[in-house]
């Protein structure tokens, strides 16, 4: 009996040891993070104090906003990463059951905590900058001649929307890479090999397919928003050398580029969804054909654009671009009063 008790206690101690190590790692990391934050914000406080005590209120307001945004970002990212770790644990369970092995304790909470603090610390200032600009939006009461949007949208709204799409893309791609690496490490550490059929039916493949579709939506959304920058390009040269030119939206940008890229954003979603559906059915030929539609469309659009400019526009550019040149001159006058 005493020998059995000794063995049980030894086993419990061996199981608790990695847990204690993880706790110490988290505590040390948290202590280092607090020290780094103190040094950074102490420096900012002293710089503000040198400018004058009347500016300290602004410092404390900014500090409150930053920590509030840090808290919100931390909670959202921690939830996403923690749920991802739970999904990984659930996905690895069939492999352990097939090998008749006991699944070890996966350090979900400690990994999530450390990674989320690092990411939140890096991105908080960027989020604050874009969010404050968006929240303080104002109408210019002047509309863009091509899209009909108020100019304030391009200053306040568009950068924030683009940032949200970029941030969402970063999170989805990051979680996908993290999940794949987690599975690879687990397969190499705990197994000598895995069954291919079990892998095909695992949640890893389902998650990758779902995230690829989500990435396609985010890229398509970003591309659609980018079409609003159609008026920032050079559309006509004013001499043969090309040193002088007008920037804005010309007839090619409004008719072909604007709608061409909008159609492309929809095509990306359709192509990726079709490819994912074909992949699940193990139809490799259809996967390739579905994905090939995007580069084929881009080549076709380029040929149409070049042909349109060479045949229709360049033959009499000033007449064809007359309305757009007038808009360019009028809006330049308004901008410079």
C-alpha cells in the first residue's frame, strides 16, 4: 500500500511540475511586461511634464484610452486564441484515441496569455490612431465626382475600414499558421506517423478550408475598398516627354479599372469557394480550374485596358478626357482656393 501511494504521489508531482513551470514563465513574462510599460509611459509622462503641467490632463486621457483599447483588444484576441486552442485539442483527440495514447495537458491558457499580450501591445497604438480619426469624422460637404462620396469619407472612413480588413486578415492568417504549426509539432512529438484518412477527416482540414474562404472575403473586401482610390492615378500626360501630367480619374479608370476590379473582388470569392468545395470532393482538376479563373481574368482585363487606351483613348486623348480634365481643374481650384 505504501509503495502504491508513493508511486501515485510521484506521478502527481511529475504532472504538476510542468504546470508550475508554466505558471512561473507567465509570472516572469507579466513582470517584464509591466516593467517595460512603466519605463515607456514614465518617459512619456516626464516629456509631457517638461512641456507644462497643463498638458498632464491630456497625457492621462491618452493613457486611459490606450489601456481601455488594450483591454478590449486583449479580451477579444484571448477569446479567439483560447477557442482556437480548444479546437486544436478537440482535433488532436481522434489521433490519440487511434494510437490508444493518453492525451497530455496542452498549455492553452499560458500560450494564449503571452501571445495576446504581445500582439495587443504592438497593435493598440495603431488601432487608437485609426479609431480616433474615424470617431472624429467630419463632412467636407464636397462630393467626389466619380464615386459620389463625400471627401470626408476618404480622410476618415476609408482608412479605418481598410485597417479593419487588414487586421482581420492578419488575425485569420495568424491563427491558421499557429494551428498548423501546433498540429505539426504535436504529430512529431507524440506520434511516429498519422493515418492519412484520419487527417483528411480531422478538424484541421475543415479549419483550413473555412479560414481560406474567410481570407478570400477579406481580400475581396479590401480590393473593393481600394477601387475607391481610382482618382489618385495619372490619367493623362500634358507633353510628349511625360514630365507634366494630370492626376485623377480618366475615362479608362472610370469605365474599365473601377468596374473591372469590383468584378474581380466578387470573382475571387466565387473562385475560392468553388475551389474549396472541389477540394472537399477531392476533385483536383476543378480546384486548379477554379483558381485559374482569377489570373485569366486579370490578363483579359489588362488586354482590354491596353486595347481600349490604344484604340479609343490615345487617338484623341484631349477630346476623350475633356470632361475629366475639367473636373480635375475645378477641384484643384477648390482645393487651393
